[in-house]
C-alpha cells in the first residue's frame, strides 16, 4: 500500500528533514520525492510505502497533519487508491 504526502508552507531550513523524520517515526518509507520553492513558498510531494506503518493509517494522517500545524505547514496524506480515484477520467 502506498500514500501521497503533500506539504506546503513558507520556505525554511529543515522542512524535508522534519517531514522525513515524521515518516520514519511512523514506519512510512519514502519511495519518491519532488520539491520546489516558488516565491518563498515550499511545496513538496512524496510517494511513500505504508505497508509497515506502526500505527493505523488514519492516525498517521492525523499525526502528520498535526506535525505540519506545529511547523507552520499544511501536510496532507492521502491513500494511493483515493488519489488514483480522484484523478481517473
């Protein structure tokens, strides 16, 4: 099982490290990552393997969102199946 993690916020040192550490803490393995900075705004999309999460998926979603709030970021986690359904024509 896989999930898409999106991160948006004001650019600052260490965002990738903090989000990556959160994923590692909960057992999500980063498979692919893309990030850029647009006019002082940091944006990132990560594709993660969630097979070995050490907590229920919904709790992972909530904890990553909470981590984002603490860091002044918007972090959204969406299961791959939902993401694919939303983008299917």
